[in-house]
């Protein structure tokens, strides 16, 4: 059975791995490059894909450009440029829309005004890339949400915009009966649990003035990127419990444990699932 990648190559022109091209490339159809190119690449009103193994020293012009490899040269798209995690561009980028996955690298400038087909790029229309609106940095079901945290729990002055964090929440809870209602006769038990892993910090815009327990003077608002469901969960946790922030490494971070932590799990080695079920948790 043919793979999806093979099917894709049947409908696009393809420069495979191990192929080296020195000169100008033009194409009247979509083009995928997995090899090395030194020159210029023009595909007009078509799509250009650079695979993870591509090494290109060329100016690129296309309708849409997806970059997973390395590019040294200017990139111009009439619709969109997508930079994948393994992609890098050392040059100027001009496109109505630029999408960058975490890990992608741009060493150059991004157009700040419309560039029309055939128009010469000038310094006046280019600037070092700076994103001033959080809405430009989220897509689809992502939301930017402000989460109030105090200095001790939120790692304030250690966490910076662009970092990735895991969010934990602590609550004092009572067991839930089979009817889904809290049993008021059950004892209150402190628990801690991971609520949202791998969250990008968009900004740290302000410090609030409201007092909090523990003697601190206020809470700092972390602006975070997460899904709408995660935003609702995090807002509820911040309003009704205590939120903890842990800083993730910049690369190769292991997945955090989703297990609940309680006195039983911490001191007596009781499996987290037993504590979960004792509080009325459903499988």
C-alpha cells in the first residue's frame, strides 16, 4: 500500500534527498524539496514544501511555503508561511500570515506592510519580528488567559515570556457520593493534581493590588496560551484553590505525572487511583 508521502509526491514535483541542485528552479505545480538547492526557487501560484532534511540557499517565492528544513535566503509567500519546529530561516520573510511552531528559528526581518507580486523588498517595509498582540500568537481553539499567582507559587521573577510551564492545583475536598453530590459528612482532605501540562507563557503584564494569604502583597498575572477547556479549568482552580507553577526545560521535557497527590500517597505509598476512588472518582 502506498504511503501518504508517496501519494503526495505523485501530485507534486519532488527533489529528493541526496539530490543537489545549483541554479534556478521554477515549477508550474506544487513542489517538495528534501535535498539541497543553491540558487532561486519560484513556484508562482503553487505550494512549496521543504522537508526536514532540506538545506536551501535560495530566495523562495510561492503561494504557500511550509519549511521544516534550513533556509538561507529571503522567503516570500502570497498567502502563508509555516515554520515547523525543525525549520529555520536566515533571511527576510514576507507573507500575509506567518505561523511558527515552538522551536522554529528566524534570523532576519518580517514584512510590516503588504508586498505585491514583483515588487522589490525595501528596508522601509521590513522590521525585526516583534509580536505586540497576544491574538497573533494563538490559533484555533487556543485562548490567552490571565491567571493570578503569588510569588511563591508562581515562580515570579524566574518565569519569563516564552517559557513553558506545568500547572498544578491544590484543593481541600470532600468525597462525592454515587449520586454525584458532595457528602457533607465526609472529612475534608487536601489533594494536589496536575491540571494543565506544557503551557506557554505569553506575558507577565501586571501585578495586582489585592491581598492574599501568607503575607504577600499581591498577585502577578501570568498570561498563558491554552485551549478554551484548559482556560476554564485553570480559572476555576485559581478562584477556588491554590495554583502552583513548575518550569519545564526548554527542550526534551518528559511528560509530568497526572497522578493525584495526597497524604496517603505521599506518606504511606497508597496508590493514587485508590485515593481517587475513595473520593468518589469515576474510572
